[in-house]
């Protein structure tokens, strides 16, 4: 019964999404302009978080400059929603025209010699469209995927997977990342996996901190650990918004020899590059995400590291 209900909800939602996505792009952006007024001025979606993040990240800017970034961010965020809706029916040809990739030959060369690849990016630009990198990779048998966090709602999870997988990249649940890589390896296939790596780790998964926008920031280190264990080449995807609905992505090497790097050097290099990308055009990062809600001070007060594991301190 529950499965049948989930199927009905999925087909209803997908039908609505698919129908809306058939509208021309100019009409999507017109609706995004209306949505901007609702989200930014009526609902004021996460305005407190956005302003706190911008003030912490750009103390050198004036209040007027930060408000300008805030307005641009909300405009872009609404465009991102519109573009994600449109994504459901975009052809491969349209996608290749709207999101271009430079440097993918480096990934192709790695996979041609049998080396698997990790591509790290952030919540910058249209990260949903970034799965279209599959259209620029030419290894005939490589396993190409992107890591995602499964949604609790079964119908919504199926809906997003259906849309995301249209470009040929496979959605890999976060908890099954290594298993997916090893399965491809057993089949004699190189793999290429994309990671959005700027989320906030839970307390028990904090093993490293970086200086990110003047602030000590807890970060995920799983990509680096997997890359070392599987000898994966690691690349950074530098995204630039060149126009409304148009993006240019540059593949930049971090390392093709992960074992030669010192601990956390790969993670540090990723965040250095991400900050450079954001500073170039700040409005296109996800400022509504509460990125700095966990502090080193609270971590030290509540937790300790024992044999590499984060353990909660016993209260006296």
C-alpha cells in the first residue's frame, strides 16, 4: 500500500515538473523574477543566515557592498530553481551549449590509463547541471557518477534521481561511495565520481579544520581518504557563470598522485580553490547554508579524539 502511494505521488510530482519544464527558458526566468520578490522580500528566506555569513566572510566590505551581494544571491538562487525545473526536459545538445567544460581531456587521459578520478566542486553556480560533465567524457566503459545524500521522502528522492540521471551520470548514495568504486574496479572499469564537498560534517565526523573565509571551518575529508586508498586522481571543478543560464566549468588538477601528498593537503587545496572561485563572483555560492554553525571552541568543549575517533566527553 505504501509503495503504491509513493508511486502515485512520484508520477504526480514528475508530471507537474515535466510539464513546467516544457515552458521556454525566458518564461522560467520571468517566473524566477517574481519568485525573487516572494523569497527575498516577503518570506525573507534565511535572511539572517545569509547576512551573518556575508558579514563573517567579507568583514572588509561595506554594509552596502554586502547588501548588493545579498540581492544578487537571491536573484541567482531563484534562477537556480528555475534552471533546475527546466533541467527535466533539456536535451543533451542544449545542456552542452549552456554548460561547457574545459580540461576534461585530463580526466579522459587518466581513465584511458586505468586510473579512477574524483572531481570536487562546491555549491556554486548550478551544481545540479554539473552532472552534465558526463557528456564531455569519452571513455566507453568508465563508471561515471555523482555522490548525493538520499532524501527521506521516497517519492521526492526518486523524482530528483530521475531528473539528475538524465545526462548519463549515476547517482551514488553517500554511504555507498566506496562500494560503488570497488564494484567498478572489480569489473575492470575506471570510475569518475563527483563530490560536492563544502557541506557541514556532523560532530563525530570532524577530523580536520581549514581557514575558510577568515574562519576555522570543519570539513569533510572522506574524498581525500578514498582518493589515497584507491589511488584516484583528484580534480577541482572551477565554475563560472558567464550569463543567465550559461556556465563555463574548468577542470583543474589537484593531484594525480594522491599518496605523494601530505595528510589533508588535498582537502586544503580544494578549499583554497573554492574560496578563490567564490571571491571572484560571491553571489553564486549558497550563502543560505549555515556553513559555520559548528565552532572549534564547542568541539573542544564537547568532544575529544581518541585513536583517530571523535568521542563525546563524559560529563562530570
